[in-house]
């Protein structure tokens, strides 16, 4: 079975991502978690995404706070499904990231979950359903 790739722009997002990692573990779905800033580590992020295999990964969950740079950049570099999750941080409490994600330009699709912890969990449930639909996971 292919794995899920979880990305965040900062190590401080790890506690936020942990709920999805726990759900994937419970469902026996392998996942990898990486931290890349689309602002500060664009070259490294680009190289990493361009070198991942669609045979190894089924989807990418990308966490964004204050902007939607990470999910948007990732979606522009891969044909894998990208699910964006806005963090509930900053002066607009995640609303800025949500608006950015749902307004991606044509050809840069980012499926977008709700702001905050429930959005993170729903991203995991969404990927689980993708795997079930593709027959990679027995419901």
C-alpha cells in the first residue's frame, strides 16, 4: 500500500499534525512527516517533491498557517492529490490560509479542509476514503 506524505512549514506544526499521524497508525496506513518551509526552503522542497514517487505515495497533506504557500507550491510540483489544512494561527486565525487555498489558480488543485484540528482529522479521513475507493485499503 502506498504511504501518505504529511508536510508542514515549521517544526512547531508537529503537534498539530500528530492527530493525523495517530489516525493513520490506528488504521495501519503508513505515513511520512516532513518539515519544509515554502518560503525559506523552496529549493529543498522542490527537489524533495520532484523526487518522490507516485508509486510510493497516494496523497499529500500540507499544513499552512498565515498563507497557503506550502500546499500551493506542492500542488504545482506534483500530480498527487494535495489536501491543504489551514492552521488556526495568526491575526486572522487561519482565515487567510483558508481563503488562499480555495482560490488556487486553475491547474493547481488543492483540496481544502476546514481550519484547525478538525480539518487535520478530516484530511486523514479523506485520504482513508481515497485509499478505500482505490481498493488499497479494506474498509
